[in-house]
C-alpha cells in the first residue's frame, strides 16, 4: 500500500512541476525522485492517459485543458457570477430538517448565505471556511470531518475524515467539481481529497454535482464518482449540447440555474436508492 501511495505522490509532484515549469524531462525526473527512467516513463504514460500532459521527445509538456489544482481564493474569483447563481439554485433543494454534506470548494461555499432561512439542518463538511461561516446559524448543527488540512483549499482529508463520514448517513451531498468527463466521471487533482469525496458519496442518498459549464470535458488526476451514479447536476446554459443530451439520456436531473423556467429542459430521475 505504501508503494502505491508513493507512486501516486510522485505523480502528483510531477504534475506540480509541470504546472510550474510547463515541461519536464525524463532524465531530470529520474534524478529528482531517485527512480529509473523506465519508472518515470511509466509515470508519464499514466499521466498522459489521464490527460495531465502530452508526451514529447525525452519528456512531457503540460496539457492546458487538464483540470489542475488551484488555491481556493483563485477558484473563488473564476466565474463568480454564475457560480453564485448555481449555489442559490442548489440551496433551493435543501429542505428544513435535511442532513446534508457540503463538499469543500468555491461553489459549495457560496451556498452558505442561501441556507440562512433553513431550519433544523445538520450539515457535515470537510471545509474549514464553510464550517466557520455556518457556525453563526443557530438552526444548523455543524459537523466537521477531522484530519489533515490542505492549506490552499481550507479542506480536510485523510483516513480519519473518511472514518468519521462513514459513521453517518445523509439525505443529500453537494459535490464540487474540478473535472467532469462523460467517460472519466467526476475527478479531482488530489488523491486524498478523492478518497474523502468517495466516502461522502457512499453515505449520501442523493449525489448532487454543482459545477459551472467550464468544467465539462475536463479530466483530472483522481476519479471520485462515475457519471451514472450522479442523481442531479446543477450547472448553467453553456453546458455543451452533447453533455446535456447524454446526461438526460442517462435519466440524470439536469438543472440549468440561469435558464428561465418557461424553457427549462431538465428531466426528473427515478429514485436510485
């Protein structure tokens, strides 16, 4: 198991170097990580399959279409207007007395002000900023998963967070998205975060993915959940037509947050569980 984790961590560091430098060489990586060039080539081949990079002679270059990890403050500034509309629409799905999970992320964080009118909520989160903002609401019982803090993301991950999550069951999970691909599923750049997100999916009756349309067609390092297991997707009208059609064909409830009700195209999904 430790060898597998070391491999994942090495590949994550290769991705970090690509983000910083734009390109990497096999020989340099071999010396840096004290592994053979064969091992590095296997790493690059694996990362190329995931969409992280494009292999070149003697190394690799960054694939700029890949969904890379960014600090939360940077994410919050990207597409803020539409994210806020999506967050408001997502909050409308929360009923008084619900037990919900709010995943860490810039769009889920924007849901907090729209939950102020809800009553008797239980909210589990792995986001320090979300827990802090919810703590002032006396009608919300806030649960937080314990573990290691990712400082740039203000999120908590690790085996203890996964164990705590599996002690409960929830009505709804609001899951943030780094990459959303019809084949690869919902993905994230961080493997520890992916494990926590998987645990969230396991203990939630409904999985609700909330994402602006820029995330469609992107793939990231670690898979969280297959598309078929998602109940609802809340996004905007710029979703690619083939994604909208494919999701609706799968029976997934697609809510276009910025679309007028008179032209709403979402479908209702039969209860999955």
